[in-house]
C-alpha cells in the first residue's frame, strides 16, 4: 500500500534529512526569526536529482549545496495548507546512501502560523515581549524549511542569538539552565547566544522555540534517576508554577518509566506559556509547553502533565507515520495516561477520566455529523487536506477506548502491559502506520499465548473500530463509576427539582460541592448538560448563586458552566458574561486562548447571539494564536484572509 504523507510536498521517500543545524537570530522588533537551516541529507534511492522542502510564508534568501551557492532553486506556488515547495536541484544526481548538505538562508514572515510574537502587555510581567511556536501538526514549515512529515526523524543542534532567554525542544548546551538568567547579561538588551542539542531523532512537528523573560527552577529528582526536571516561567508566575508542578512531575515520570521503560530525552522541563497558548499542553521534547490555565492552585489539573510526559514514548518515541495515523500518538497516550492514573491514584480515577473523555468523544462525534470521515479513527486524508480541521477528541478517546477494549479482550492489564513493553522496544525511534502496529500486536500474541489469544483478537471488529464513522463507539464500554456516582447523584437531584418552581423550597447548599473534586464537578456540570430538558432559568440562577460557577477561576469548570447555561433559557442572561470571560475583559483579565475553552464558548455564544460572538471575536482577534484565530473564524463561518 502506498502510504505517503498527504500533508507534505517534500520528496522524503527519495532523500531524507538526518540532522539539521539551525543558526538563528530572534528579532523582536520586526517579529521575525532570521538565519540558516543546514540539512544533512541521505539519499534513499538512486538518481535523486533534487531535494524538496516544505516551506510556508518563509522568505528564502539563498541556498548552498555542499557549500556552493546555487541559483536555480525554486519556490512553488502557495498551497493553502501545504505551503510552497522549495525545490533544490542537486549538482550531481545522488545515489542511494550518499550524503548531501543543503544550507538554506531565510527569514520567517508575519503571515506564518507557527510563531506568535506577543507584545509585552500580553505577558504576565508586562515588561518584555514573548515568542513561542506551535509546530504540530503542519506548522514547522512556517518556522523553517523542513521535510515536514513525522515519517522523517532528525537530530538537531542550534545556536540562537536573542536579547531574551531562549528555550528549545532540546538539551541546553550553554549557557547553563541553572546559572544566572540570560547568562548574567541585561535581559531585553544584551544579545546572548543560546546553544542547544537534540541528540535523539525527532519529527519536525516537535521543533519548538520560546523566548521571553523566563526563569528556571529545578525539581527534586528521585534517587537513581539520571534525568533532570524543572519548570520555566516568567518570574511573576514562578512561585505558583513551582508549587503546582514540583510535587508530582518527577514521580509521574518515574511511574511512566516503570511501565514504559527508561526516559530517553535526558531532561523533562515544563514551560508555562502566556494565555494565548492554544493547547492544554504540547509534548515538545525536553520541554513540555503548558497553558497557564493549569495553575489552578490545587494541583487538580496535573493530569495534563501525565498526558504530555506519556508522549515521550507514544508520539516522541514511537511516532505516527502521518496525519491519518494520528491516533497512534493520542489514543495510545490517552490510554496509558489513564493506566497511570490507576497506578498513581486508583482504578476509580482511571474510570472518572474515561467518563469525562467519553462525554467529550460523544460531543466531538456529534459535531462531525456532516463530516463523517473525521469520526473515523484512521482518517483517509485527501492530499493537501488540513489536519487542524480534523482535530478533535476522536483520535484520543476512540483510540483509548479501542486499546482498553483490546486489553480487556486479551485478559486485562497483566497480559497487556508486557505487550506494551514489547511494542515500545520494537518501534522506539520509528514512525509507523496502523497496519504495522496491528501486525506487531498479532505477532506478539501469536508468540505469547498462541491460538487462544489469536482467537480473542479475531473476535474484535477491526473494521468498525478503525474505519467506520458513527455517533458512538462500536462497543458499549463500562467504566469504574465510584467517583462519578456522587457527582451524578447531585445532578440528578437538581434535575428532579426542576418542577419545583418556588426556589425557596429547594434544599441545596453551597456545601453540596465540598466532597467533589475538580473532575467530579466537571462531571456534575456535564451530567446537567446531558438531560433532554434543561433546568429552568431560576434553578440555574440559584445553582450559580450557591456554587459560584460563574466566578470560579478554574477554566475547566467555567467553560462547562457556560456550555450548560448557553443552551438553556438563561442563555440571554449569561451570554455577555461568557463573551467577557473568553476575551478577558472581566476579573480574570486574560483571554482564554486554549482552544478547548474558547472554541466551544464561541460556538455556544454564536447560537445565542451570533452578532455578539462575531464582534467579541473581532475585538480580541489578534490576541488569539494564529491557529486559534483561523479555527474560531471557521467555527463562526467567517472568512479570514487565506493563510
Ligand atoms: N500533541 C497534543 C496537542 C496537539 C495535537 C497540538 C495536535 C496540535 C495538533 C497534546 O499532547 C495534547 O493532546 N494536548 C491536550 C492535553 C490533554 C489531552 C491532557 C490539550 O491540549 O487539550
Ligand atoms: Zn496528546
């Protein structure tokens, strides 16, 4: 089967990069990165006459092959998703196995989607500008000319000149992380050269850069561990960031090593980004990026850290070959994340996470009612189709449930975890397809269990799970309900009270929530949202008065509350408040740039008051990350200028 990456124009099957050397200068005044990317390539076939790189909105200044300038490189027409192919003719046709070096001098431009340069007002400290990247899935080509496919893995080294501290998804060579900030020079004024090295081959979507007034604080590492771990943030957020993550991060990583094997990236740092960061977390190697909305003050959102560090094996270690097999990254990571919840906390915690995931999955499947191909686990992307548009909980939760179903079919964790170790040992460092994964699964259980296990595997409806669309899972799954039960019971009591129109007769109290943690409160709100009939407006006002959901600083709770009330008769009452919250013109003071929060709220707002949704978005548009801008616009039916 021909299974080439449908999102890349590069000729990586003919010739592929092994290593990239970046030499960059960050120019905060002009909001660009200027420099060179030097590729060490190896031909995979005979008679290769050119190397083709993906680029998007890059200004190419010059190209050298083997140290000699070439004039006849070409930059192709701009494809809306795939960008412009940079074709570099090779002076001699290469034969399989031969090496070539290609140096490209270039600069990024303001239209690119990988980088967001923030004004100092958009940061916590309000004194220095900030820069960060988001390359997954196809934005690395907006940062540098690369073969932008997860099927190619490269090592990289970089030297970056900047007047603000620079972090990359790699190991710091100099100046030392734990030395004085900015090598003791004047922050914001003096140029410092930051040297990094990533000796483990990684796909291009894991290239990452951040620069700003960033400080470091190390965590204590369990005895015997050779890796280091710590947190980076602006100084104003350091105390909160350190408190939130210092207790758990290293023990989570140690727990993951127990089931997946040694951590191979040497450093596991967290970086707390400004509010426009569009995701909850991003598993950039050596340096997980996280949204500042994780700073809940009660360590209740550290599940995101478990998720991101689990990618060290699933995604960063074993990588999906291309967008169609994205579930191998996220489904596996989500499955193992929940196994870790069971090991670290209890089986009930695994159950609660599965229940929250299942609700998010049903919402995602319903949202794709008119786009059934995105309801499938393996998405058959057309050439040049945008994977950002397909992004949803489907690969996460259909994927995690599929693996849970296989685990249970084969006899539980005891049987499954040894297989997981073998899977990792076999494909660590490789980029694979669903078919390769499935063949290995069969081969493993043929060897370890024989006929009985093969029979069990054959009982699975592979086609339904992998290739069929639909509004639900192919199999009804059961989860541990211990922690969900009290939340559901409270919601059910509210629902039963809906015919009591005299609010003073209701016996709910603020303390009803005392024994529910953050995840259980989320389940409570979701249960209320799930009833066919919504609660009457007076009930919702009363509920909010008692539980203060419209005041909570937890974005996880607040967005669920708005989801609930914007679908009710109280919608008109709350719509302006939801608008203010999402763009931060309220007590929170910051936009909710994480797409998990802003996209549903904009969608719900637009159903209540479309004009308000549009004017709210327009008012704050440029504060959102370019990727979020384009997806919110798409959700609202707006036509932004093509990227
Ligand atoms: N790798 C993803 C984020 C991502 C996926 C960015 C696809 C761009 C394209 C990351 O690991 C992730 O899944 N983040 C989640 C965290 C959650 C599942 C705990 C998020 O941002 O919500
Ligand atoms: Zn993930």
